[in-house]
C-alpha cells in the first residue's frame, strides 16, 4: 500500500485535529515566534492518542539539531522553512504511523524518511523517542 492510500485512511478525528492545528501554527509561527504553545510534544501526543483510540499503534520520533561547529556547546536550531526562519527548535517531535509522519506543519502525511529534508531543508538526525509499547503505557 502506498503512502497516499495509507494517509487517506487516517481516522476522521485525526483529519479534523490536523485541520484545526494548521491555521493556529500558521498564526503563531509566522509572526516572529509568538510563543511556544502548542508544543510539538503535545501535538504529537494528541495525534498518537487518536491512533491508539482506533486500535492503531504509532510511535513518536524526535529530530535533534546537529551539534554546533567548532565544538561550541549546544545544537544548531531546526528551522522549518515554512516559517521563513522566524522559529527555531533544538528538538522537534512528530507522530509516526506506518512509516508516515503526521504533523500539522505539513499539508498531508509524508514518509518519515522525507520529513527532515521537506520541513527543514536538511538531513537531521532522527531517533525513535517513544516506541509503540512505551506509548501504550503512558497514554
């Protein structure tokens, strides 16, 4: 089954949640980083809960900025190209189900392997943050 067919089968509640979040994020992040709420962790968790309510088991994936050059402490900020550099994060998390990343930054779910390049226009290290089994315990 290809990624478009899988995305078309997402729960109705998930489609509605993503549709509600898109304009909120647009407003918040297009105007010089007006606050940090809703946090990506909260969004990813809300999406995961919807999947779990439907008997589907997602995971949470974390992206971390590359270490600063020259041995400087910290990491380079992840800057979503959609928000034209107005917001930057040291980490970013998304919900993944069946190989697709679900995030209201995107117009539709995409394969997780394409996420960093499409969202940040660079390859970024990716780690499974919460496995499916861990999610079941916490949510």
